[in-house]
C-alpha cells in the first residue's frame, strides 16, 4: 500500500513539465542536483537550533536584556481554588456573567472576588517581558544572519537581477554549496519554530503563525525536491529582508526605548510593504505564475507551487493590515508602537473602576460646609 502511494505521489507527470523527469536530476559530469533525501539533514539542524536557542537566551539574550533595563516581572500568584481552577482550565478563561454567579454560589465568594481571581489567574499565565525579549532577540539574530547569508549567496547570481533567469535550464539547475546551506538552515529554523510553538509566546495571530510555518516548510521542501532552487532562494531572501527589523523593534519596545522602537518599526513597515505587497506578488509571483507557461504547459507542480505562494500572500495581506494600522497611529498621533498581537496584563483596578466611580460620586454629592464635606456624625472635618 505504502509503495503504491509512493509511486502515485512521485509520478513524473505531476511534478515536471512534459518530457522531463527524475532521471534528469541524476548527478553526472560533476553536476550535483537537489534530492528529496537531503531534506532529512534539516531535522538534526532543527534540534541543534533548539539547543543553541536555549544557550543563546540564557547567556546572551538575558544579560543583554538586563543591560538594557528589561526586568523579569514578578506576578502575583492566586490562591488555589478547585472550583475556579477547574472552570479556568476546562471551560473558559473568561467566564460569562452567569458562570460567575454560579461559581459565587459554589465558593461563597463575592462576584468581585471571583472576577479578580480570574484576572490574576490570566495574568499568571501570560509570559513576562523578559521571556518576550529573549524570544525576539533570538529571532532577530537568526533573521539578520540569514539575510546576510542570503545576500552573500545571491549577490553574484543573475536571477537576483533578472527574475526570468530563475527558469533558465529548468529543471537541470546545478546545486551550489551556498544554496544547499541556505536551504537547510532556513528549513531547520522553521522546523524548530514549529517544534517550540507550544512553549513560545502565544499571540492573537497564533493560528496564522502555525499556517505560515507549515506553508513555509512545505514550500521549502517542495521547491527543493523538484529543483525550484532559484525561485526558493529568492522567496526566502525577500522574507528575510524585513523580519529582523521587526524583531529589533520588539526588543527596543520591551526595553522601553520608545523612540528607537518607533523609528525602526516605521522602517520595517516601509520595507515590509515594498517586499511583501509589491515585489513578492508583482515580481516573484509573476515569474512563477505567468512566465513559466510561456516555456512549458501547466502541470500539477506548477499549480501546487503557486497555491502555496498564494497562501503566503494572503498572510502577507493579513499582517500588512496590522502593520499599516500601527504605522498610521504612530504617524498621525503621539502613539507609541505596541505589538497588537500581544495580550496586555489586566490590573485589579480594572474591575474596581466602577466602585471607585461610585465612591467618587458619593463624595461629590456630599453636602459642603465651610469648604469641607460633612459626615454622618454631623461634625465638620478639622484641619
């Protein structure tokens, strides 16, 4: 059964233009080509990245955070209550009003006490600023080095300047050592992100991040197997060109360096919009969607590649809306850049605001005598 599925999956007519096949990618005359079995190298690289990340965050990112004034937040731990904890873990972290009233009856607590417990319990689970800084620092380091490595691998290649060159000689495109390591390191890194997603900071776009990681891993693996190496290196390079700026802006934001954060974010927004909303769809996707059909009849691999690129482009548009909204707020107001995808801590004061307002109203409505409010004992307040 597995052998039959393998034969069906790897049919040449699915992945290659008519008249070409796997035999064309056999090494010969000193020319080396990408092979599917090479992708297994990315697995130990991903594990290596996980180990390096732990060492980096402990001995590099943490001292850097302390030097920049980032401190670990000490969160108030809530008293354990089996009824409330069960509801929090199994039903909802934000209970409805009817659920709150029900738990009040079961615990004998007041409504305000129950609501405060849930606020503190949610805060207890939120990652602190130091953890966010370490994560951003790790990603900044990789994206910056990846961008520099990609520039080194592509700077002297003709398909960086003339995108139609990416199809010249396809599929018999010789694999270069720089391309091999660029691919394996990028694939290993995104696999490590997928492995660590459960322990990383969870943001509001968590599902979109999962889709992005899966689509990226699939795209890198697929483009490697069928030798879309030139297109793959260009796509990775375009993505790396802006990501390190975003992570550096986050680092400065967590360190409360507001001016540096804001200006780096504006630079990131400009590069993001140019690369993800202009270069990617109108240059790279044009050369993967329109130009190839002038050379070959469309085949399944052609549709599969462009389908994955469309998924990435939809995510680009989703994130571009967030980026543009944040940039406009900063440019039109005195607003500081904040990551809209991150949850903010809830304060106990938020649940007591109404009561303070009521108390304030009662104080305002007290009768005034000689400039001082009067009290129930009918004595005026002494200076």
